[in-house]
């Protein structure tokens, strides 16, 4: 899964202005991708970013359904200390397709540079209620090759089972996130980043 990505030579994060966050996304076995996203909400327990233009020529599909198209927006939720981040996926016309839960080691959030370590395990919850574990083979290979340390692999598996249980019970995503959609994120951004609960 790619986030809105800007492939370029590394520029210091200090050169970024206007609420931009530089995300260093590490995927086993040591692949680094750098993404630049707009920081919409910056609270101690919740960060929301907007990637307004998914750059890949290849759409993201879950089963037979296209869930993310080139140029489509993605809203990302990062919860400090949690073992996941969560994306709201859309089509080009802004149609919401579902929630993409990406299991990660807890994010390191320093000023305008963030570091996220992918644990190769994802969960899709479509707007139609379709629930599917993604990338299980990639996760198993990463564990087998020791690209993910055993404690992190165990925790990712535990988090997947917990989140699956929440989703099956109709409690996923968390209530605080459930009420935030693309229109609200754009409204928050226009208002200067104030999240009114």
C-alpha cells in the first residue's frame, strides 16, 4: 500500500513549511519511502494528515473492488503509542470506499519529521462492510526472514486479532475517528486545524 508519495532527494524537514509533515516510512527489509502530507490536526493523542493526491498509476484493489485510485485523497489518522495507523480511502470523485488499518510499530513523531515502521499486516473494512485481512503472506515472509523482530510480530498479530474483534462487533474504527470524513478534514484544514469534538 502506498501513501501519497513524493519521490525526491532527501530534503531536511526544516525546509518544509505550511503544516507539511515528512513521513519516513520503513518497510521490511529496509526499504525507505518518504511521503509529504499536510498536517490537519496535531493533538497529543491524535494526528490527522491529508494526502490529497495518491500518485500511483496502479489503483489499490481489495478483491475485485477498486478502493483507491490515482489522484484520490487519503486521510490518515496516527495515534501516538498505538500499533496501527488508519486511512480513509477514496475514489477520485471523493467517494469514500473504506478504512485501511495499517499495523505499525508505535510512530516516532518529532516536529515535522515522523518515522513509521510497517509490520506488513493490514486490515480492510469497506464502506459496504466487507472485512478482509491483507498482506498475510508478506507478514509471514517478513517474520520467517527475521525482518520483523519476534516481539513486534507477536504484537502485530495480537493487534490484528483485537481490531478484527472490534470490527466484527461494529466498534471499528474507534468512535473518535468514526465521525471524521474527508469533508470534515477539509473543513478543519480551512479553519486552521481546530478539531471540535
